[in-house]
C-alpha cells in the first residue's frame, strides 16, 4: 500500500505524541510532515516551580524529536485549510497536500483581568520571581489567586497557593492566601477523593478557598466576588488566563475559536482532518488529556492504512502531579468524574520520587532519552 501522507500542524505535546503514536502503530505505512514554527518543545507544566526554585521547564529541540518519530519538519505555522482540495496553506504561503491532517496547534492565552498579574507558564519565573522574593521578605500580607470562568486547567492555581504558603511558612512570615474558583470543589473534575485531599491540604496550609466564585477585578488590589457582591482586598492578585482556540481559516470553530471534534478526534464537517489537544472543543485543557486524544487520532488514522488497528473511542482518564512545596501528590480520576468506574484517587509521592507531569504513552520514552537544551 502506498504511504498515507500525514500532515501534523503543531510542535507541542499533542502533535509530538501523535507523531510517535503513528510511527509505532502505522510504521512505514505513513509519511509524516510536521509544521512546527517553534524551535523547541518546552515541557511547560514544570514551569510553575521555577519561581520557587523547585522545578524547571526542560526544553527539547523539536527537530530532533520529529526526526526520532520519522517526520520531516518544517518551521512554518498553519494558516488555512482547503478541505475540498486536501490542501493547507502556511503563513508564508506554502501549499502542502495531505491525505490526513492533524491539527494540534494548541490554544492561546488571553489575560482576563487588567488589574492582576496574568499567569503565563511560558515566562512564569520572570512574572513571579519578584513576588516570591517579597513573600520571603515578609512584604506580602495577602495573596489572592483567581481562576476565571469557564475554568481552564485549574491545577496551577492550587500549586501556586500551596507553594507560596509553604515558602511564607519556611521564612517565618505571616501571609494570607486565598484561592477563588468557579469550581464547586477544588479540582472537582477529578472526583470527590481528590477534591477532599486538596481541600485538606489547603486547610493544613491555612489557604482560604472560595468556591463557586465568579470574580471581577475592577481596580488594583480589589476583587468583587459573585454571587453576593462581596469585596475582597489583596495586595497581590494572580489570575489564570482564559484560553482561545486557534481560529484557523477553513476550519470549523465554536465561539471561542475551538475546533469541534467527534469521539475519534475527527473535525466535524471536514473530511480527512483530525484535531487533538487544547485546540479542540473538549472542555478539559491539559497535557495528559491532549496526549490521550492524540493517541485516539493516531489509531483512527492508522485504521485507514490497513494496519489492523481497531480504534477505540476517546475516553480520557485524568492524571496529574500536584506540586505542593512539600511532597507532591499523584492525582487520578475519570472523565466525567466517576466515569467507567475510574476511581478518584490520591497518592503521596515519596521524597525524591518523580512522576511525569504529563502522561504521554508514546512520547515520554523519547523525552527520557533526549538531551534537553541547556
């Protein structure tokens, strides 16, 4: 059978996972090209620890990873899809044909509140290094961390709260920390056991939680909480951003630019096109979910090659590592909470034990073998 031309747009975790999954499942039945404008793949979930000197976002050359997956790399970005011609156009005007297109370009961050420091894991150390120094110096009396509605992946809000509280305690400074979230319980998507453990941790660290909270920040150091129109004052406010879809010409999208997909990752009303990760309209925006979606897409495309793979419908499990400033927690749950009998579970990692922040079945072994950029 001739090679199936697979074009993968993106150089993040979903794109790379799709490439390695396709190479493993389809082998030489596919010929892959990756459109990846960035030089490096950044393992961004670890960046939350950088301001606290407790983590580092490793960087890996995309070209090297793509070569390991057997893909040809082009440092260009996807601008338009012509579904009728099975053709894409890049931002530089290059036209490329495809038999199967995988859109894994991710989402963009957009600050929600003018009068708050917006969380951006691409430059978190730059944004928060001064805050951590002020916490250590006892200059911050009240730190508030706001999760907007609809909530993106809220895990970093709890990690920041726990690590900041722990740092204040370590330096013998008194600091009030408040997390405000529209979730009914902390990390509710994981289910009751995880929510209960996170609530216990917050209480143990004297972190105040205001749940089912929809916030406005009308001016500096002021938060208005709905319902109830309660006003909260904090001398430092960090807010998670909202996410926006890639808004690619020729590709269906919802009102926020996200791409609607079915249970196999196929883009609705666009033949021969799949999408995976944060670019899609799946509500949970998280690297581990993105890789599972990429695996589903790879199985669906592999089935076209006659490789004998029976694609399974997308049924994600939630799995994450919660950094706390002390011993990390490994969190697990089903989606939606309790689905398919997947339990909501928490385990405490041993001192010195490390688990990947993103579970990536096909990509992870190659990251372990690859040499990060210095």
